């Protein structure tokens, strides 16, 4: 069985950045396993710009952003296998995979980085009444059809859900000559970035109806229209608010689900809020030597943040392997401290930190549960407040972060919990 020091599962933006980082931190044998026919992941179909402002300080399209990291992979001579499906990862970090050239094969890893990304939530998860006619697409599938396959899904479009891909496809379909009738959103706020609402909807006079959902799909062979209705605060349709829109295409942009089937099978603890692995300050999962980053960990709003996270995962995996190679003890003194999300905070990444293992500071990323204006992000150490930072506005669709300093944590005797919450003015 061939052995690699670090095996990265997934060749999208997070996987590429993690592999490059591991290589740059002294790991000679790094392997990327990618199920698609090329590296780059979802970025290959994201031909709009807006990528790279954090990492490269310039605006790039998705393929341009991916190409920067693919070139780095080639330059560093990092091995990769395409058209390769990973079937299983054992707790002993034996990776079982299959492809056309090698057949079924096993590889031994000293460390594994999970970077499988996420998938779109399908119509089947929504329970919309009506037949199952042609013309219903997830927004990501429609994006691939238009941008890569050169196929136009339809001419009259209704979009359900205001996630970023849905907003971007509203603009893309308009530019291709289609008429986007409306974007309906179940929640009372948009699921996408504010800039996408402005640039993709407002600039093209596409209406956004908040607190609305599709209650019926019309048509048998091909979709001919949809009925949308306003919903109450429990998400139930309100009678007599129904509106009919004729259309030949319905696009669904109703959320993303991290691809964690492999993680669950190998026994990784999963956070039910993020549907991603629970990780510590090193982005290490509950299985020793297995790290996670990118959208498989939690859904990011900007690829730059996924890249920064992946670079940390690659560096930490490299440190783990170097200790492994030196036969030094992997145990670290000091207890793990729980990070608790409360009162307006949905979740945090990481969920645990060890002061003796962390860098001089660690960035904790989180999302809020609702729209908060002129509120404070507050951090408590065992009930003692150490941070209170004002934010003009926080929305669930945009990731927030706060930095914890090692010195402040270490100064607190026998620290057990770090609590992060929102405090209204």
C-alpha cells in the first residue's frame, strides 16, 4: 500500500489551498484526490468576478482564482488524481478510492484533510406540491448548463431562494436574454450578500419578495407557471395572498449542505447546526490527524475566507505529520476549552481551543441567528466579559469573525468556557 504524508480529499479552492500550504510547510508527499475531470471545483463555472480581493488584492473571476492555485500545485509538483471517487476513509487513515486507470485501490495517509465542499438542497427536500415537470433546476446546475455546457435552461424564469448562486443566476439569465419574473425568499431577509442583491437584482429591476414561497407548480410535461404566496412568521402560507407567475423555468437556490458522508462513516463528530465536523483551533476533527476546511466544514460566503481557513488546515496538518515523523508525543498538556454560542450566535468555528496548542491568536468565525443593528459581539471567559465590539449590522447570510488572544485566555486561571453572544444596545 502506497503511503502519503498528507492526502487531501477534494480539489476545489479549499483542497488546493490546503495542499499548497502543507507542501510549503515541509511536507514532501502530498496527494489530492478529486472526483471531477479537472481541478478547481465549483469555481470553474463561476465566470463572474468578485473573487480574490482578500487573498490577491485584486478582482478575479472564479476560473482565474482557481488557476492561481492550480499553477501553484503544478509548480510545487503536488500529485493529484482526477476522476477519482473516494469510497471510504478508515480511522487508521487508510483511504479507499476508485478510478478508471487504477481500479479500486487503497492509500495510507499520516494526515487527511477533508475538503469535499457542499451540494445544493434539492426540490425533494422542500415538499412543494404539484407535478414533476421538466424545467426545474437547482441554481448551480443551471449555472453549469449556461456557463460550461452552453445550454440555455429557459426563457421565463422564477427563482425560489435568495442564496448567492440564485442571485447571480438572476443576473446571468437576464444577460443571456431571459426574463426573470421574480425572486421569492421564504425568510424575512435575503440569504445572499448585500452586494449581490444590489448588483444582481436592483441593477436589473428584478423584484425580490421576502417572506414568500412557491406553493404550487403548474404544468405536466414542462413547467408552465408557479403560484407563490406570503408566509407567516412560522413559514406557513397565508391564504388569499397567492400570486401566479407564468414561467418555463424554476430555479432553486435554497441552501447548501456540506458533503460529509465520508466524515460520518469514519466516525467524525458532526455539528447539527453547520452539518460539518466539529473542530478545534487547529481545524482538527474528533478523529486525530483528520482536518477539515472550506464548505465541508461550514458554508462560506466568500471563497477568500475558505482559502485562509484551508491554508491553516494545511499548516496544521503539516505540523501534525512532522511530529508524527519525529516520533514525538502528540499529546498536548492542558484541557480543551469549549466555545459556546449563545443569544443570537448560531454556531462557532472552532468549537474547542487548547491554549497550549493555539497560535498567539485564533480567529473564531460565526453566523448570527437574525438581523441585528447597532448590536455588540460580546465574549465571556467563565462569565467574565473580556470583549465587547459594536457592529452596525449583522445578518445571517454574512459570516462574522472575532479574534481571541492567547495571552488573555492564558491569564484567566483554570478557564473552562468561552461564551460568544450578541448583546443589543
